[in-house]
C-alpha cells in the first residue's frame, strides 16, 4: 500500500513540476510573438496544464482502465470549476471579460452536451473520437481567428521586445524538460492509483474522478492561483475554461481513438449532470457584474466538496 501511495505522491509532484516548466517555457515563447494573455490562457496555458490529463487518460485507456480514463477527464473538469476556480475566487474576486463569458462558457456547455450524446450508446468509439477531435480542431482554428481579429491597439499592449535566439532556445528546453516530467509523472500516478484502488477496494471510477483528477489538475491550480496573485484574471479564468475544452474534445477524443471507452451508467446518473451543472453555473455567476465574487467562489468550492463527499459516502458508483 505504501509503495502505491508513494507512486501517487511522486507522480503528482512530477506532474506539477513538469507542467510548471512547460507552461513557463510555452508562455514565454507565445508572449514573444505578442499573443494576448486571454488567448494564452485559453490555448497555450490551457494546453500545457492539460498535458497531465492527456498523459494519464491515454495511459489509462491503453492499459485497459477505461473507467479511470473517462473519470479523469470528467473529474478534472469538475475540479477545474468547483475546486480551482472556486479556490482562486475565494482568494480574491475575479473580473471576467464579457466576451469570454459570451463565447467560452457556451462552447464548454456544447462540448459537455456533445460528449453526453456520443455516450448514449454506452461507449465512446473511434468514430466518436474523430468527432471530438474535429470539434477540438475547430476550437483551435476559431481561437486563432479571434486573436487575428482583435484590434491593433489591444494586441500592441501585449507585444514586448523580440526575444533573442538564446532566449527562445532556453524556453524550448523548458518545454522539453517539462514534457518529460509530465510523461513520467502521469505513468506513476496511474500505476499508483490503480494499485491503491485495488488494495482498498475502491471502484476505479471514483479514483479517476477524485484522486487522479485532482492530481492531474495541480498544474491548473498552480497556474490559476499564481495568475490571481499577479492580477492576471483573464489568464486564470481562461486557463480553466480552455482546459475544460481541451479535456473534453482533445484528450477524450485521442483516448477514444486509441482504444474505445466504455461509459458506465453512473456517468449519466451523477457525473455528467454534475459537470453540466457546474458549467451552467458559470453563466449567471459571471454575468453578475462580470465579476465572480468571493461568496460565489465559496459556493463553487462548497459544491465541489459536497460532490466528493457524496462520491465516497453515498455509494452511488
């Protein structure tokens, strides 16, 4: 039991450190080309912080642990909104850009609906994976188009001095080292999580929805909290919304394409409705003065704590 827990702990630490290095390098490269923070949060940072979910989900799927694969994606998205955004807002109320509310929140809800519809036949097959990846490609293309349409006076605010070749080389090195840490950490986390679940008799889906999901969400948590501390609200919120889209469309699409995933009936009873509820809750919360207050953040955080407690004590799954 202790070796399994040590693997989970070591995997989580490697995921955190690796993703942190990767995000730092990728963000520096992106900013060197004058990309706005909101777009960095929705794309580069969101992709970097979602790499642990990608590695864990694909590793679990190829290893025949489909419950952990799907549970990790759904659990991570729930944790992103309830735990990470809630905790970030409890630290300080966040200002939310109205265009982000109008675009990303409906897109996030559409992604949830798409996954639910594709799961109605009891699984996510390779054809479903292609559909999800097509939606993911559409989101990336749309993000680039939005960035190009931004007024010049807005884009100019985020253009700094052109980085040197050495600086770009160092940033690329951080990306490579970070990616290595993420890959190794993801392997340790999945292996340790599966072993611990078997020893304790805990259903794998619960492990994926909670322990593994929170472990792979550590980069999102660190990034969002640092962004809040630095007053970068758009990166903090964009990181959460962008990561959720990456998880549902890109990561779940890749996992289903590599190895079809069986969808347990409990997802339709609890997991999917909870994810949809947290996603929908962002709309009225963000529209209240385009700011998420500390009280609203406490509601999100309290809702996540209640969800986790219900998983372990309710015996639903």
